[in-house]
C-alpha cells in the first residue's frame, strides 16, 4: 500500500489520520510526530512492564522498537503480560509481541533481539538506539542496563513492580543520577523475593509500564519534566503516589567524578548470584522430587515441612506436609525433633533453603531441601498438583 511507504521525514495520509489526536496537540504537532517516527527505543523484556510499554509506544508511532527477550509465553504470564494471549502459550515472547505490535501499527519496525542480555552483547545491542526502557525483574540485569546506558550516554527509563507497589524513574547520567547513585550495592541474594515468589497484582505493571511509556515519549519530544532526579513511588492499595528527590552521587563508581567502572563487569558475581539458578543456588543438602517420592513409596519415616504462606498452602499441598511459614520457623522449631529425618519445601526452593540453613545452624543435621520446591514435584512426580 502506498500509504505505508512514506519516508521517515514525512507522514502518509493514513498516518496523519492515525495520529490525528497527536497532531492537533501543539505540544506534539507534526514536528513531534515525526520525532516519534524517527525515534529508536529499546525495550528490555517483553513481560509485565514491557507489554504496556511496547503496546503504547507502537500505538503512539515510535518508528523503531527493539525488544530483548529470550523467554517463551507461559500460562502464568497471561495475568499481566497483555501483549500475549492464550494461543501464544509456548511461543517465544518475541514472536508473540511482534505479531501483536504489527497488528496495532504496521508502520512500526519491530527488531527482535532473541538473546539473554549479557556484558558481552549489551553495548552492541544498545548502540543503535536513542532510549533504553528497562522492564526487567532482577538486579544483575538492572545494573547491567544502567552501566551500559551510562557508558553509551543514553537515558534509561526504569520501572519495577512487586505485589501492590511500583517505582519509576529516568536514570540519565548526563543530566542527573544513575541507578547506582540510588542503589550503590545490590541487596543480599534472596532478601528481595521475585514476582514468582512474592506475586504481583496483574494491573500494576500496566500502570507502571504506562508511566514508563509517557517518560519515553516526553524524552523523544523534548517536552515536559521527565523523571530525571526523581523516583516515583506508587502504592496501589492506598492509591497513592509519592516522589523522592534523587541526587547524583559524586562518588558513584560509574557516573561520579572519578569513575572506577569503565567497562561492563560480571553482574551476577556483583550481585552474589551464580548461573541461571540465581538466588535458588544453594549449598544446603538437597533432595530431588523423585527421590522424595521414592522415600514415600518405601514408607521411610520422615517429617515434611512446608514453609510457604497459608494462602499458598490453600492452592496446593504435598501429602502429609506440615505448614510452618518461613517467618515462624525461629519460634516454632521446638515443634521439630532434630533426631527425625526432615525434608523442607516451598514453591521453588529458595525459602526452604533459608529454612534448612537456619535449622542446620540450630543443630539439625538430618535435614534436606526439596530442590525446585513444589513446582518440581508437579513437573516431575504429580502433574495434578497445580502450578502457580
């Protein structure tokens, strides 16, 4: 169609109609819409935050959207990752996202980067884009994105979500603080639960992702007051927004007056994480789901402890499991006999590893962690156990 072949410095008749509500705004107008068309924005992740980000940036007419992702669509994604639908389960997220974005706006070029973002490929991927929008959910990647943006002089539009709370900011070292100025050191591994462990309200990433999209558009247009030097905090339960002023740290190791980080580093090592297992890597004694099933079949005596929360226990349980939430272990460990064979489990293996570590330091010796938690049991032993 001829209407789809207009050059980057002009709008076709169809595009003028499509973006008419922008064009009649003096803050956007024809000049601003052309800036959007010529812009190149890179999205890190096609998940909870990446979904609304991509949808609204494509609808707004951002000419080139790059997306970095290597995951496939899972049923658990559909509660919040609205760029995918039920028919996409099992498909690579990049394929699903690209199809949806092209349906929304065929004028947008979608560039798929099907790779895990690493120190080896980040600078090469980032270099051709004007703005990077970070929709990741783990600390190593957040520090990697930050450092790559600082080294390349690009703005980093940041968002994060957990349960009912969200954050958003723009980290742009040329004009204000970076992510390291706010968080010089990552939290200890396992201290901050992931969304898979702690959950997230499905609507929340839509709100935070839309805030990120607005910030991206403002940066492209060069209008308004971007969130540079400000951290926006959103509490969905209280329906409250708060704002914290951020200052550039003169001693920041990457954007300060005397930077010591001049190239990308090993971010998993920096965050105290090794390999793909991340915080679930553990040195405590473990037992696999199949080995536990064999113990049950052979009727070997042992005690099974579930350290999840009561509302998780209501979703599914292992046969004979006694519920003692992780936070109650210190005051209820007297209920356990150190002479017994004990197996501890949670959802994925992280919280139960903490419980095993604590109990071992308290004198328990015949105790093991169920590797992979109840999800591993569902995958390897009993598929009738619901996954969540």
